[in-house]
C-alpha cells in the first residue's frame, strides 16, 4: 500500500478502526500491518458487530456458558482475548517504532462515562488484565472522564482519550495529559506493567464527520451553502494549531526534557456520512505531522485506491479561522453543538454495548 507509506513519510500513522476474531486468526490483520497499518482501535459498537453480528465467537461463548460465567464475564473474556491477539500482531510495530505506534485500544464500559472513580479503577484493571505494553485504554473526554484520564496516566496506563468534538474540550484533555505526566514523572508508575514518563503514550481522539453532520443541518436552515462540509475540517485544523502551540510551551518542554512524548491528535469518525462528499474527504484534508487517522476498513480501501497523500492539515489556517467565525456570525454556537455531540456519543456507545450484552445473554439462555 504505497499510499500508507507516503502518509508515514508525512508524519501520519494509519490505524484500523475495526476488530474481529477472524480478522486476526485469518492472517488478514498481519497482512494489513505488513502493508503499513500501524495500530488498531475498537469501541463498543465495533465489538457489538463483531460478537453479536458474527458466528466467530459462538463456540467459545458456549464453553464459557458451560463454565458458569456471567454475561459481563463472557464479554470481557472475549474482548480481552481479541485485544491480546491484536496487540501481539502489532508488537513488532511497537518495538520498531520505539513505542510510537503499534497500539490497540480497549474502551472502558460506556456505562461508567459519568463516574470518575469507577472509570479510573476500570482503566487500571483492564490494563493489568490485558497485560500488553502496547495497549491503550479508551476513556471518554467527559467532565467526569478528565480526572480519570489524568489519574490513569499518572499510574502509567496508556490512554486513548475518546469522544472529543470541541476545542474547549480538547484543551481540557491536553491539560489532563500534562497534569497526569507531571504526577507520573514524580512518583513513577503504580499500575502493574505501567510505563514511566519516557514510555507512556496517549492519543486525543477528535471526532470529525459527526461535526459536519450536525452543523450542516443548521447551515441548510440558514441557506449558508458555502460552508457545507467545511466546518469539521476547520475545527480539526484549529485543534491541531492548539496542539502545536502546546508542545512549544515551557511546561511541556520540562516534560519533554524527561523523555515524555506529546499526546498526538487522532482523527476518528473519518468515514463520510454524506454521500455527496468524497469518501476520502476526512483523510485527504487532515494529513499532517505527528497525527494518527483511524480508518474503518471501507475508508482504508478507498484511500488506498484513490486517496491523495499530501500535507494538508497545516494549509490555510486563516481560512479555517474565518469559517468558524462566519459560523458564529450566523448564530451557530459550535461549542454548544460539540458539547451536545459528546453527550449523544456517550449514549450512542452505551446502546450497542447493551445490545451486545443482551445478545450474549440470549445465547446464554438458549444454551442453558
């Protein structure tokens, strides 16, 4: 996949936004890694499709049911095994990049998104249960999640901060990252297998397409067609400008002197929802150094087929700023929109997670 090699030269890593047992056992994941995929992300919706939507796990579910396991324990056993297997496939990438890439992500239960203490405990427990250095625990960037993010990083747990939509929220995430690493630098890791400050890794997952989906509806009402399909990319460019500003500040330079790595921005939800937009829009327009783009399989295939690798993320920042200002002039509050999207995102992950548990429970009942 020469296009992925070109992205790597431009400083961007491609991760796969998908997981399924057969993807790993068939060797397909190893092939993708050999072709340039450098990591993997999962979420409750992906696991729901994998476990409830396929027969890959039926034999193992039957064995776990016979062993008397609860629904929650069955899910966790299946998910942890998948994550461990994926982490092992990605281990050579982790080693060859010195811990920059080669990660697989596992999300804490979406039911805990409003509970700081339980999220913190769950993040540590899952990190220790998986027992792989190239695991990232996904924690949502909710107000309750932010202190859990800092505490998890302080314990030496790699964190993928998820469900970021707005700039104010992203800035709070960056603050939590720095605060967590400052604590880690002083006390060292407390989690089993936790990383010291010069090995810890984190990404800030900024959701893209859903911003356009929400804002475009408001723009249509106001007849402002010139901004359709523009705001999500502008929002990302402003976030990336904040990232570059943050790594230039004295507070961060003190951590960097101790070997700390910046928290890279990761572009998530990068498949286009509007069929009128190019299917590689949120890949082509968000390419820049020290970033990650996690792509679902269909978007990955599309980019390899007809993507346009070029550094685009740093182009026309002034234009992006002007687009966001124009949005405010039209009476559309982007921060309010992104706060609502985060709230909806928490619910959107809770529903498939509950559906997954219900599906396992139904299979369990049939077998017992």
